[in-house]
């Protein structure tokens, strides 16, 4: 079955490369703004915009697990209420609860602004990139399993208050969060600190780091356990080439975790066809042997419009403590 899938995928990729459709492009790793926004909008006489996208995914690992699924179906409403006050609401109709973002931003100055509500935790480039703008179908395992708001299954979100702004070539976001995830009250007396800082010292080059310090309630012992994360990131965009790398370490109580990923993307035809290669390493417990995993991902992106695309990925998973396996993925995204 894997061989048949590979033949189908190769035929699909070849047909994509021979096809020609007018299309827009996706600009990653540009900062999404407002949080996790899409670029397509529906205009009206009101100062609001409506956008959204849906993703249909086919996953093939073996005969028992070949399946179609609706990965995401997101709708977003945002706009300016006053000159210096804007809002955003976003829901994912596939999730339960559906509410992802519910935030307000006070725009004071380029150097200082405030965001309050439920939003993406300021940590990691890939974690703060909209799911509709990812260059691979899946996020890196290290991001999914270590980035705050993703390590607890909350789509990278939390509730709190942050300040953000730009100072010359530097961008910053920092503040305090509940640390409990989507649509949840705080469950302890602590507030988690989250921050992300980036700098652009040269054209196309962005460097950054993230810090997260928090506590997690252990429901078994009622103890508040350490939940800390630290990350480094770098991206370089030159002509048709994009390179991105991140390294994240974390501590949950006495367990130390770490991982990294490297992604390279090359535009075969700008704003239409793109080849992608990614290496993704994760170790869930650095004190134990045979815990790490390494995932190789190859793929092609066919951009149909600014918010619509077809992606084909092949993943090879190498597990130290278990058998290796392969996964074929095909995802159609339609957005506006």
C-alpha cells in the first residue's frame, strides 16, 4: 500500500508541476496580525472584515488508518471599533469548544500596544503562525508537544494580557496568562509569564528568542509543578529560498525535554509551486535512553489563491524506542 501511495503522490506532484493556474502567494514567516489572521476578507460598509478557511485532509499510514477528515473549518471576524481599539473573534467549527480567539487590542503607539482576551501565546515562530499559512501539513513535533498552549491541546491559545510593539528593528510581545489553555479559568494562584522577542538585523534575516515561566496544577497531588519553556528561532528569506530553524527546551517538574526543527523551502514558480524539506527532532525525557524521535518531511505546495492551496507531504518517522513508520498526507485548503 505504501508503494502504491508513493506512486500516486509522485504522479500528483508531477501533474502539479505541469499545471498552470493564476494564483496568489503565501508569505511565511511574516508575522500574522492580528493574531492568527487570514489574508482573505469579505468587505462591507461596516468597519469589520470576515475571513475563513477549511482544510480537507487525507492520511495514509496503513490500510486500517487510511482516512479522510475535516482538519479545520475556521471563521474569523475582526475590525476597528474605535480609532485605537480593534477586536478579533475566531471559531473553529471542527473543535469543541469552538472558540479560538476572543481579543481586543488597544493601539497606543508603534512602540507600545495592549492585547487582552484569548489569543496565541507569544512563543515560537511556528506556534504563532496561522495554521492556514504553514508550509507543511503538520506542525513540528517539538512545537506541538512543547510550545505553551499546544502542549495542553489548546491550539496555542491562552487567556491573559500582553503588551507588544516595535522598537527600531526589534519586535516584542510579553505579558501574563492563566496557563490553563482554551476557555479555562486559572487553576492556581500563579500567573504564567510569556514573552517573544525578534530582531531583523539584515534584509530577509530574523532572529528571536522566547521565554515562558509557569506552573501546572497536578490534579493527583494538588501540587503546582514547574512548567518552563525556552526557545531560539532564526529565519532567512533570499529570493526563492526560505530557511527556518528553531530550538526549544522545556522542564515539566523534574522532566527535561528538548527538540528542534529545520525547514527549507524553495519556490519552483513563485507564488505557485514550492518544494519543502523539514527535519524535526524531539526528546520527551533527556534523562532516559531510547526516547527521541526524528521525522523527515518532504512536500510540495500548490498555491491556488492567497488562502487556497493543495499540499502533498510524505513523512518518515524514526523512533529510537520503536519501529519506524511512514505517513502520506494530502490536504486541500479553501479560504477567502
